[in-house]
């Protein structure tokens, strides 16, 4: 295996709007990120993924880009970006940016031109189809729904054709079948790489090709979401090979494609196997929804589905063991908070550390989502006007329409289960007003627990979640265990256990036994197959071992250096 720098990295994801407000207008910004570089360096991460900060009308918080080469003035200036790159590099931290290939804003000059006339040279930068004439008038080219609800087609005023958008109607999809689009997008990437960025997290990368435009069979009247119609279709691969050839490979940059929950492992390998010549890694979401939050009536009462987590982590780890490299991430800016999903209300600190251990001891490149390292939780939404995310607002509207008899409170409860606003409440820096995020009222409410959950408190406590993350990062990047943690073989154990996630990491001369109790029970664990040489890290006091049986406390994690008895 060709060793790349990102195989020796620990990443940290920043959602700009919610990280730190540097100029006190209530909105996170680039100055804020710059101010916190020393915090990040102290945490020990050496790779930042910074979300989109490009010029944008902010329909989807910047994933709707109006100008790829300009910085949204609310977030700062290009000089701020340059300063972040320069000073991060000085601290040994690399920087990757979000690169949005699938769509632009409808206010992007390309789209403004494209929609202006069927003869415009930019017409085929986007996907246009004629509507269908029915006895009820003109209807959309297909009955496909977008991810954010409603049809994925919007009619251009004055004509009978429609443009496609798999997200909001302010985010028209680029037409990747057009070689000019591919060329333009490679130019965008090169411009940022020339500025000094180290690579990209590539947004929604699996959607660049579309199935033939035919209706989905259904009995329902409205549009239907079937992501197969625009996910992982064959032409995605030649497009990415071309981008790799033209852009990624010449710069030797890191590329992590978001393939979401739509890509199978086989697909994942097509994108990111070492010999795929497409992307360095892919973010998949298979482990993101194991507890089936969507369906649950009481998210607080969820008991973690260990079988599902083991099955998915094991399958991806196995498939990529010798042929590729994986990012290791729990959740992100589109998902609920980790602690509220897989952690414990009764044992927040211990369960947060257990979840961190489970992930950070695997093979790959860990990514921490801002706030995870201090145990931030889902926001207790009670009113519809607390939502900011376009997807949540859209979902509220759809529910109001479809469930007219259900009261608002209940609808808010449904949307709150999976709202993308949970991970976007302001980062909690201190117990000062607005959690030290800003001196002004933030654009989205601060979580009410900020006085007891914040960076400052965590920094004062050597047994905090934050201190534990630092320890984990240190183990991976600079301890005597670094090789086995980064790239040792992984062998999952206790495959039928409903409570424990256990695995061995096997290196040339060191073997680690990683044991995580994911439930609120005491649990015996038989250590007799091993000589336990020493404790590498643990989220609890001294382990209780008697007659080779370890008694695990609820949510306890233990990592031992061991010798296996042959
Ligand atoms: C990705 C982003 C998400 C965004 C969408 C459209 O899924 O993570 O936040 O809404 O793409 O760009
Ligand atoms: Ca600001």
C-alpha cells in the first residue's frame, strides 16, 4: 500500500455558520475559525474539513453556490481563507473544502443564462426536459420527488420546460453529461488547490448521472422519492475518472466523496478502491441510522442496535481491508447528534467516550464533527419557528398538508426526530451568554445545556470527554501503538453479542483488544484467551478483573495490549 498523508490524519469537520462568530453578528464565520485554530491544534487534529463558505443566497446554508470563486461576505473574505490555510499549515493541519459538483444556486450566472433562452450557450449546463401535456394541463416530465420534498422538476416561467433539482428548487442540477460542465468544474477545483487547499470533501457525488426519465410506478398522486433514479448510475464513474485524471491526480490531493446511504460496498469500492482512479475515500451512511430513529416514537428510549452497527462497520472494514481506505465518522452536519443517537442520557460522558473509542480504534481516518468532542446533544425543539434547515421546514409544510388533523406540537416532534438542525446549534465554547459563540443572538438557538456542556469546562477537567478525545488522537498519531491503530488488521469478535462491540487490531508486533459495552448493563467478558499486558485506554476506573473475567460497567470501554494464547 502506498502510504498517503491522510492515512496518518485525524480530521475535524467545521460547519462554518455554527462554529464561532468572529465579528459578532450572530453568525459563525472564517474569522471565528481562525481564532480557534489553536483550540484545534491543541485537540491534536491535523486535518480540517471546512463546509461551504462560497458566495450563496443561503437557501441550503451555502451548499447552493452562486459563485465558486467568491467568499460569502457574511463569512469573511478570501484573505481570511488564505490566512486560515497558511496558519493551519503552520500548525501542521491540512485543510480540505466542500466541493459541490452536483448543482449550483439558481442565482449562479450559468443558470441565469441557461434559463434565459433555449439557445443560450449555457443552456445545456443544466438538465432541461419538456413538461407533459395531460387533460389537467402541463405536468412535470416525471413523477420523481427531490430529497427535500416536492417534485424534482420546476417549470421555467414562460416556457413549457422544466429544470431538474434533486435538492431544493433553488439548487438546479448541473448536467455532467456536458463535457463543458466537467471542464468548468475542474477549473473551479484547480483554482482552490492553487490557493493551497489540500483537497475536497465532495458533496453529493453519487448523483452525477440520471436514469432515463420515466415515471416511477406508484398509486400515490404526488411525487415519489426513489433515489435509485439518480444515485450511483454508470456514468458517474467515467466522470470521476476524468476529474481524477485532470485534477485530483496531478495535484495529489485528498478527495472524500459523500456517497451517503445510497452506495453499496461494491459501489463504494468502484469509487475509492486503491486502483479505482476516482476518489481517495467515500463517506457512507450505512451505520448512521442503525437505531431507526425515523420510526421510533420515543428517541430517548432507543436501545442501540449493536448487531446493525457491527454488521455495517465490519462489512465496510472488511471490504476495504487491503483494497482501499475509509474515513471513520459517526455523524455529520446532516445527522442527529451522536450522543443523542447512540449514547446514553444516564451516562453521557462515559457513553460519549465509549463511542469515540469504538470508532477511533478502527482502521481508517477518523473525523470528529464539531461539538462531538464535548458531548453536545440534540436540541429540544418545541416550536416550528425554531427550525432553520430548509429540509426541516419543507418537511413541516408537507406534514401540515398531509396530516391536517395533527396538532403543531406533534408535527414538531416528528420533524425534530431527525432534523438537520440538531448538529447545527452553535458550538458551546463557554458558559457565557450564547455559549461564548457570539455576543449577539445567534442565527439558531443555543442548546439550553450550554452551562454544563462547554469547551471551557471540559478543558478544566482532565477526565472530560475532550481530554479523552485528545488521548485517542495522541494514541493514533504519536504513541507506540500508532502503526497498529492506523493500519493493523482488524478482526471483529463476539459476532453474536447483543451488547458488546469488540475487535482485535493486529500489527506486526502489537495486538490490541478493543472492548466496548454499548448498553446500560453490567456485562462479564472472558479474557482467558489472552495475556493482558497493559491497559491502553479506558473510559472508566481500574478494570475489575477476577479469574480472567472482566466485569464491564454500563458503557465501559477498555483497550488492552494483549498476547493471544495460541
Ligand atoms: C449534502 C450535504 C447537505 C446538502 C446536500 C445538497 O448531502 O451534506 O448538507 O444539503 O448535499 O448540497
Ligand atoms: Ca459573524
